[in-house]
C-alpha cells in the first residue's frame, strides 16, 4: 500500500507564481507531471520560470493576472483554459502585506492588502469554481482541488501586521464556506497556513540578530523552507485527498503550539 504522486493530464493554475512560494508550488506540481499555468503581473519573471520548468522536462504556460482587477481575473482564467485546458487544481497564492500599527493604517494600506489577499483570492476561486462546477454537472465523478494559501497569521494575531492577519483570517473562513457550497460538485477546498518561511523577500531578516532571536522562540528554532510545504501541497492537490475538504492545515514548525 502506498501513495503515488502522478499528476499526468492535470492542469494546475498557480497565482502569485513569479517568486517565492508560488514559484516553488509551480515547480513541484510540474515535476509531478501537471501542466502548470503561471499567473501574476510580472510576466518576465513568469517567462523565466517557464523556461526553468521546461528545461527540467515540465510543461508550463504564462498568463497575465492582476487579482485586484476583476476583468483581469476573468480574462486570465479564460486564457489559462484556452492555452492549457480545463483547470483541475487551483493554488490560490497571491498575497501582500504592510507593516505598521493599526492606528497608522491608511485607507490605501487597507485596500492594498484586502484587495489582493481576500477579495482577489475570492474572485479567482469563484471564477475558477464556476467552470469546475459546469464540468462536474456533466461528469459527477470529476474531481477538482482548490488550495488557498492562508497563513498562521490568520489563526493568531502577530504584531505590526494586523491588517494582513485580518485578511488571512478571512481566507480561513472563505475556505470553509467554499468547502460547504462546492463540495457536492467534487471540489475540495482546503487551506495551508504556513508559518515563517524563508524566501528571497525575507531571508535577510531571518539572518539578522532580530530574526535569529525570533527563531529561538519557536520549537524548531528555524524558519521553514519553501520545500517544507511540498508534501502538503501534493497531498491536497492529489486524488488521495478525496475526503479532505474544508481543512485548515498549519505548517509552521510548531509556532501554533504557543
């Protein structure tokens, strides 16, 4: 008895794929055999990633996507399915943050975070799910997967990033609401809540004295690496997760234990 990881014939759309976790998710799914559709605003970065994936024997497509623009969302999903085929897996990964006290948050700061992390993620999932539901009505056995990338900040409040925490908490409940409404169509919607993950955006901080002190407060004494999420991603994206729906799964090195 064993679990086979084989995504041959699957189409996976990954938002926020131009860097960080999104780029890693795309590479992992491509290595597992999926055709991946890379989506973000930074097209040149996506083209570079596509070249890397193709050099490793994978298949990738590039679409322009601004999740704060509803017209862009509809256009990107239509383009993705024209280029690659019907989307089987959505990795809803786009996200931004600001750092300040709540009393210093401006309307512009608030909209910047909420429009990307919550509103944008919702409408990407909604527009993708509409197509998934239409296909499921024609084939009740059809299985689809939506994986929302939330955060431990959506489960516990962290200082100086209150609006980000609020947006990710919204994603947690959004995931559960989608699971309730869309499960009957064979769409399993789950969320991954990463803890501190070292990427090119924050690796200098984790190498600083302040960052090292923060890591010493955690059970594992280190930040995670993007590859630490590989197994969870493959599980939730695959057929073996057929009875996992509405789950909010932490991958945080024990951060949530205190």
